[in-house]
C-alpha cells in the first residue's frame, strides 16, 4: 500500500464521517403534527377493536404525555394547544399567551422564519381553540371575532376547516360576528377563499388557500362524503410546493365533541376519520423520506374505559364513560420519520412543543 493511497483512504474515511455526522445533525424538512382532540388510549383502543388494524400502528416510536395546564391538572383545549404549539403551559381558556399575558411564539411563527410554508386542517371551526393555538394570541378562547381577526393576519398559507360564520359581517345570514367587517373579503385580498369541498379539490397551481367548508363545525365524520384524510392530502399537496419545506397541523377535532356527548359510535367514527389523516401523512412521509410525523392528543375526554364483558368480537357493546368532560389521564404519542426517537418516553405536554420548535428553528441568523 503506497503512502499516497493511505492518505487518500484517510481522507475518504474523514469525508464520509463528515457527511454522516452532517446528516445526523440535519433537521426534518417537513413536519406534520397531528392532534386527536380528546383522544385517550381507550379511544385508540376502540378504533383498533372495530377496524382490526389502524394506521397509527405504523409508528414504531411511542410515548405518553401529561396534559395538565398551568392552573389545572385537567386542561382545556386552549391551554393544551398552547403547550403543544409553544412549549409553555398557560391557564385554561388562554390561547398563545403565558399566564401573565405575554405572547408566546408558536411553532408556525418559528417555521415562517425558516421560509417554510405552514397550514392547518381541522374538522371544527378554524377559530376553535386547537387551531387558534397555532396562530393566535388571546386571553379568551371564545372571543371568536378577535381570533378570526388574528387568523387572517397570521401568515398561514393553507387553512382548511369550518366556521365562515365568524368571518362574514353581522348582516349576513348565519353570521355570528358583532360588527360589519367582512373578513372573507379582507382575506380574499391575500389568497383564494372557498366554501365547498369541490372548490377546494379543484384548487390547483396555487400555494395559498383558505377553505371554510361550513358555517360552523364540519359535519360529523359519518355524515361527510369526504374524510380528514382527503383534506390532509390536499393540504400536503399545496404546502409541498415550497422547496424550503412545510409545517402542517392536522386535528381530528370532533373525537372530543363525541366523547363530551358520551357517544361511543361517534367516538369510533371520529377516531377512524382521524386515522385516515394519519394514513395520508404517513404515506407522504414514507415517499418523501424527510418528513417527521408526530401524532398525539391534547387531553383525554370522557374517562372512557372498557370493563369486563363490554366487548364482543369486534364490537363495543358497553363502553363506559366516567365523565362528560376532560380528564387528567396521560395520552399517547406516536412518531415516525427523522427525529421520531425524541418523542419516546413519558414527559409533560411542553416537551412536544419545545422539541418541535427546536426541530424547525434556525441554527443561525439569518436563516433564509
Ligand atoms: Zn373538550
């Protein structure tokens, strides 16, 4: 072996080592963050019993998180959404502010700084607490007029859900606004706004869109002729045009509403509808190879359990709800893709927000 070739081999090994270490430091290009509102372990169990296998099972990294808010062991969706979107706990009812009232920077705001596209796709009104935690900063989650104002200024590229009645002026039939502002017209100056599923599906060759598919929440999963998976596919295809990557938050919003109503069949339908979105996200992540998918809940709703003899074959005949409200039970986390291992273990809800932000944050300024 010659002197020259020894050196040559040394440099090749060094070069490969640098490439490997650079790759292991690389952050995922895209993040799809999925929240089953109110989805505890029992809700996932129910979906699996009925369907046999569910797409959430494709994730090989699992964790659990404690869902408490700053002022209550039993959180609401505003405080829980804030912990997941910012990495900080706040009081129940508060969106995107710390308990003292200071704005907390959220995952989407960090993503904008890196030039990524951002979006939300949900099955409730777009001003509801969970999506609002990804764009708004306000002390009261039910001040929908104010949250709608903040949504149209948020810079999100894709917004899919319900709730146009919070955007049309008070004179408009069905409006819930208290003023004469027409936020639909204001938003149309920035991007297309559509109000039907067909128009959303036809939208092509654009990078930004707001789709408000109902005046209020979207119909229940069993009463829609499209799934949250269809909405997620569309959101991904629009956002993925951005070469710097994207961050998308998808919410299976009505698992929570079904559990508040102690309606077992609706809990199953909504959890399986959420799982169609999980399939959409995981199929994209597999094909893309540089997308992290994190699936969790904001809290458990209903204190759901399956006592002895409550299950017959693949049917749940006597599931039991111990509450019509949220509970303090830990909720599951499933992760897939680069950096998925950061979501294994047991931790507080803030760990998820902090870790996602760390993964989208710029290492050095300026970053775009
Ligand atoms: Zn709830």
